């Protein structure tokens, strides 16, 4: 059976949660393989909203195993909070359907304090979510980090934590931030470890077993390709590789045959960094209101802009995508006009596709006006209204990639499946 990776093709917040939730019904397992609770995946079921940050979106579907792979950075308190919240909402979450890799990295309080201190007090402001993601990945790379398995070794944990914290304490003092003692943090982590213990698992083996038995697996990307630490708009990126390549390092042994990018019918971005197609303030504000474009993790206003084809072509290429999913078309339909950036102009030259190192602060978008989206209420599972079909045709032609699914509303059912969709 086919395995699929769902990856954000822009700067995150493309509406991956709903798509993952839909595809999950066809899968044996849903796997997170990078990022942490900086993500925010929103799913609407029967008019009720559920948001996951750390847990895979598939966790609310009965009969599916949700896996947090080893490439994820895990805040144990957040894990507990999300599991408890979803249980309160009536979802059935247990160690039978939720597995946490023993090899995943642990976010400590020091990571969070340092992330926030840098945002508030250092010379480089990235606009992070402040959840400790960057400092935790730094510790993994410098081999000072703590793994989930370390939480259960109470004799060694204080020493491992001390090694991890040694240099961070210097930095926190530099930023004049107070922090808990190692003893206090050890105690907090050991308490949380008891909650995590039944969920902790050797997920690599489990996933390989599924693969051996030909079971379909869905890989749920977090953030978006333009936030990739290597190919994104560095330094205004997250600290992991958000591309399909991370399925190998973050879950182990998998390169999914289907690699689908999710893109909004327009573009949004949170945090700092260049944004060539950002709209004029008045138009932007209308789109933000129509699309409720506020961060589901931090509540921050998202910057809004028209679709950016040069960046999308680049993202499709470097992550080797072979399919696309278009979302939030109903929101774009509320606007009085429709424009798409088809190329950039830079120093008299036309650039059709972005590339690493291109100075996105300097490029000038070249826009093409398209017919406004109308009659969206005529769309259903088998049919798109004419204006949206034309938009889809235009994008497929320009991006040279098939669009398998189109979302035209927030509810689970508001999805069109193209003929090319064959799961
Ligand atoms: P960090 O991942 O918290 O370190 O933040 C780095 C950058 O990625 C900031 O611009 C964040 O706003 C952005 N970011 C992180 N996670 C998400 C997400 O899930 N959606 C959109 N932007 C994100």
C-alpha cells in the first residue's frame, strides 16, 4: 500500500491538519517526524474545533496508530496537556493508539527560557514561537541533549541534565533571566516521565514492522518548506529540515512514494523574514479576517499575501514533491480580486523560480490578474465550480504538478478529490 508524506509547501499554516485527518482514515499509522509543539494543526469535526501541536493530527481518528518519531523535539508537559485535553473532548487516546519514540529529544525549561530570552533580548530576532525548539535541536547537534529514554533512568538523568545545562546557564545569566535549579528541573521531568512511560516505545521497529506488512503510513510534516533550516529563508526559519528528507532521519527507513505539498490559495507567514507578495495593509487585513489568519500556537497575526509561484516552484523542486493539495479557496473567494505572483523582477532581470541565496527583500513581484473565484457553494466531492477549476488548471500548468485535493471550507466534508487522486 502507498505511503504518503504531507508537507507544507509555504511558510506553514497551510491547513495540513484537515488533510492529514482526511487521509488518516485510509492509513494504518500517522507519524510526526520533525518539529515540536511549534506546530498547530486545526481540525473541525461536526462544527467542533480540535487543535494539536505536538500530537499527530491522526490521533483523533479511531483505529489508527499515531507515532511521534525520533526526529521530533518533545516537551513532556505539552504531551500530557494535549493528551488530557483531547480525552476531555471525548477522544479515545491511550498507549494503544499513541506511541512516543524513546529516541526523541526532550525540550527542557532551559530551552524554552533561552529561546524566549533570545527573542526578547538578543540582536537577532527570528520571531520564534518561544517553545524552545531551536535550543533543543542545538543540544541534539552538540550531543548534549536529553532523549525520552533518559527520563526513565533516574540515576543518570541529573548528570545528563547538568551537562546539557552547563553552557545554557551562562547564556541565561548573560540575558539576566532567572531559572530553576537542576534539582528542581530533574524532579519536574521525573514526575512527567511517569505520565509518559506507558506511551514511550521503540517506534522505529514498529514502523518497520508496518512497512514489512505493506501497511500504509502517513507522514505528517510540520511548519512548511520555506521554513526548512537548509533550503528556507534562513535565518528566518525553524531549526529542523521540514522537507520530505526528514522522514528518513525522523522516523527511519522510509521515503514515501507519494510526497504531497499543501498550499493555501494565497500565502501567509508569521514571524520575521522576507515576504515578497505581502498585500497592501487594507487588503491584507480583510483577508486576515476572512481567513482567521491568527497563529493557532501563539495567536499572532499572520502576514497575508498573494500566491507566490517562484517560491512554490522552488519548494516543489527541492523537496521532490509529486502532488499538491490546495486549501482555503473559500477564503480567497471572499476577496474582490485575484492576483498571483508569476515571476520576480530583480535588477532588470525576470526570475521565474526562486533559488537558495536569492535576496527576497529585493525582488519585485510580477502579478497576473485572474478571474475572481465565484460560486464556491457549488463545489462538492466530485465537482469544482468553473472559476475554481480554472484556478486549479492555471496552477497545475504553471507549477507542473498535479493537484489531487482541493479544500473549499473548514469542515471535514468540504473537499474535492480530483481524478488524479488514487489512494
Ligand atoms: P520556531 O520553530 O519556534 O523556532 O520558530 C521559527 C520560525 O518558524 C518563526 O518564524 C515561527 O513563526 C515559524 N514557525 C514555527 N512553527 C510554525 C508553524 O507551525 N506554522 C507557521 N510558522 C511556524
